[in-house]
C-alpha cells in the first residue's frame, strides 16, 4: 500500500500534464485523483471499499453468533451481491434486517470518508459526487449510496450523491471517449477502450453515436470482453499478452461489422499515472509489478496493437476512477465542481472542474 500523503498525491496529479494522466482535458480539469488520505487507522478510503461492507456485515454476524442468532450461513466473504440483494427482497425479516444494518454501517463510513475528503482544497467546492464501481450495481450498494446522501444532507451539506448512470462495467470504457483527440470525432464512429481493475480486465469497443448526441451523452459500449484475472493469478507479462488478444479480437469483430474504429485506445488503470505512461504507485492489486521502472503499460499495449485500420495506434492512459467519472461528464454540465468515488476492491477517487460555466443545477 502506498504511503504518500494526500497533499503529495494531489500535487503529483496536477503536475501530470503530459499525454497520460493529464490534468488538462478538452472539457474538464482533473483537480485531483488517487488521493491517499490517512488517519490513525490507515487509509481513509479503505473504510468505504467493498471489503469494508463485508467487515460491517461480518462484525454484526459475529455478535449474533455468540447467542446462536445469526440467520445466515457460510462465510460472509462468500455471500455474493446477488444473494445479499435477494436477502433484502425475499429473505425473512431477520435476514433482511441484518443486511440493512450492514448497509447503515457502511453508509455511515462512506459519509465519513466524504467529509474527510471535503477538507481538502480540491474537494472543498464539490457540488455533486458520482458513485461508481462494482459495488454500485447491486441494490445493497444503491441503498448505501442513498443512505449516505441522506446522512450528508442532515449534516447540512449541500451535496448531491448519485450513482453512475452507466452500468459500472461500461462506465470505465465509455469515459475513454472524453480522452480522445478531436480529430477522432470527425472521421470515426467508434474507439477502443480498456478498463484494468484489481480483479478484472475489460476491453471493448465504444460507439460514439455523435449523430444522436454530439456531447457523447449517448455513447455506449458496442461489445466488450471481461477477463477475471484474479481467478487465474497470471504473471504481469501473461496478463498483458491476454489483454493484447482481447483487443485484437474486439477490433477485428468491430471492423467486420462495418464500424469505423479509430486508431486510438483509451486505457483506465489504477494508480498515479505519469506523463510517459509509467505507473508511479497504486497498482498493487494488479498481477505482478506494474510500477517497475522497466515496465511501461502504454508501450506494451502499442507493441501488441501497433496499427488499427492501417494507421498507427495512439494510446492514452489515465487513472481508472478518472475515466469512470468522465463517463458522467455530459450530465455534470449544471455544476462547476464535481467528483467521483468508485467502490470496488479499493476506493477510487477523482475531482473535476468544468471548463464551461454551469448551465443551472438539475440532473435528469
């Protein structure tokens, strides 16, 4: 786990003005990302990861087990999101109440993390927070987000807390469209995107659909492929080779279907991204050492897919939370300062300042 202070992380993010990990994007300024806020217990963000929810539920079960009152069976970590959702909807009163109690505990933790982030300069003026990540796609996650919003409102904080509108698996791909240079939108109708996470790697084709919405609000994933690398525990080189296979297959299928695929690959990856495409820190959950000075993910991807449609491939990489947040940019035009939190293996974060003046608050 990284040990840098939040201030150092923020300053480094602002300094990343190169083609990768850039703070200056076409329509938005990334004011911070990958913040590593600490307190006496360690990293504050760890209090609002999916693992933190499991800990809340497991602690409640431990208390109940002492009197033989635990209504659930098996290990807490083995209970899937679908099973938790089913317990709320279809379980008996005691089962549903237990899960809802864990939701309440997690919501309190999420609200705490947001309060702590709000002390930072880059988050002080945030008006709306989009919450994404795999945890959001469950009913349990949605309830926790909604409850945290209520907690913050009752604290007197004028802050919107909303779930990401795209499916979390797709948001991390769609957001790459907002990294692409302008020339892409004049000659192509789709691009390639990669979302690398601590458990999964997803690669797919994003349809831009500019005729329906020039602001990319109708952009969507045409097709994608998911590889759960955590189940296979590959080496770093094996993971990169598998990613190359996924990319080539997706590009080939799209071209066969008549899509005009841009020679561009947008990549979202955990960690602090340097201008040259190196990963400074924050990639500890990925297979192997991705932070080595002898490894460059951008160069590796370009070597595996040197051309798309007979044109040299351009690769642009940014932090995965930044890209997931960018998928919501069209819906954030009524505020000036906004942020994203992604709840998954860890808690990703990013904050933004819109270049264009807000049109007036209100979200569909």
